């Protein structure tokens, strides 16, 4: 995907995720939308910083980088939603583009993608971005309802029960 596609994805995610987290549609929903907008856009654009240095779709397009960004809210208490922008950037590049990304870089240079992708200049790029974004929102809604409260990180009762039963 190109920069426009990643920003479109982040904007749609901010709107959709705000309604998933605060479905009332009142002022609280719009405050959540504003709260999500900047971190999601920053996360969506961050992996492409590797166009200025390193190897594009390798240096910042891999699972170790995602793990570091995911760790920020856990260890530092900030950047709560940036990881979602980074993760969805990866999904767009894997699902939406022909080239794919090097998920296991620097261990492997192999780029992984699916054959459904289009070139970044394709007239179908925006349509595919919207379709992928809708699928991402559906997955986030399922996580929110069944697994973890995305706003607080609190596991749902069924998940908490499973976690409590694990040997320590």
C-alpha cells in the first residue's frame, strides 16, 4: 500500500474502533475517535520511515519491531494505540500489495504476502484498503467482545478463567 492507503486505513480504524469501544455514538464516542486518530495515523505511517534508511519493507516491517511497539504501553504506559496502526500497516502490506513484507527480518529476508494484493498504483488499491479495514474492524470487535477490553487491556471473564487455570 501507499501512504494514502495507510492514512485512509488509520482514519477508518479511528472511526470504527471508537464505535467499538464506545458504541453510544455520543460525545464520548467522538472523544475516543479523537484520542485514537493521532496514534493510529502515527503507527500506520511509522513502518514506512524505512524508506529513508535501511531496506524498505524489511527494516521496520517485521515482527520484532511490532513487539517493541506493542511493549510500549505495557512497560512505559504510553503509545497505547500506535501498535494497532503498525499492525494494520503490516496487514495492508501483506494482504493488499503484491510484494508483501519481511516479517522475520533480520533473521530472514523472505517477503511474505498473499496473491490477492494489487500494486500501489492500481485503481483497486483504495477499494482493497477499505475491504481490509472492514475485516480488521470485525476482528477488533471480536477481540473487544470475547477476549480483551481494548481500552483497558482487561481480559474478559472466559479468558481470565483460562489464564487463572494455567500452571504458573
